[in-house]
C-alpha cells in the first residue's frame, strides 16, 4: 500500500530501529515505547487488521507467532512479555496494517492501563 507507514518502514523509505527481519516479517523498536522494551512485529504482506485476515493469511501469521520468542530474546526480554494486536477504532488500532506489540522489560499489570 503506497500510503501505509508500515509498508514504507519495511521498504526502508522511513528509518527504523530494526530488531529482526526475514522474508515474512519485519520487527522494529516502537518510537513511543509503552514499556522498557517495545517492539512492533509487522508481516511484510499488507493485511489491514485481524478482522482483515483471510484463510490465506494463516501461514504467514503462524510464522510470526513462531518467531515471537526469538524476537523477544534478540530484543533483550528475559523474563516474560506481552503480545498485543489492536483491532479497529475501539481497539485503538492506529495503523491499518496488522502488527503485534511485543512488550517487556517490566512486570505487565492487568488490566492494562
């Protein structure tokens, strides 16, 4: 998508602090971290949100889930983490490209807030 900020980050048009990259995904540090470690994991395929997923997206999303542990280790998370995907306006999704917030480096409170 030509106007998608995450697509532009993946393509290198917008700078980012890369944590991990392979043929399926790109992970980078959030510029407004909500925890000591806050990494965004973005599939390279443009999928708008969890609500925008189709059966064809199961494989790539599965690959993202399998890599979370490795990305957490690379990012320096050593004692657990939270993985979040916001969906839609009420879910506070601000970029219409599915992505996962990997948060760690401190105890995660519940409910979040």
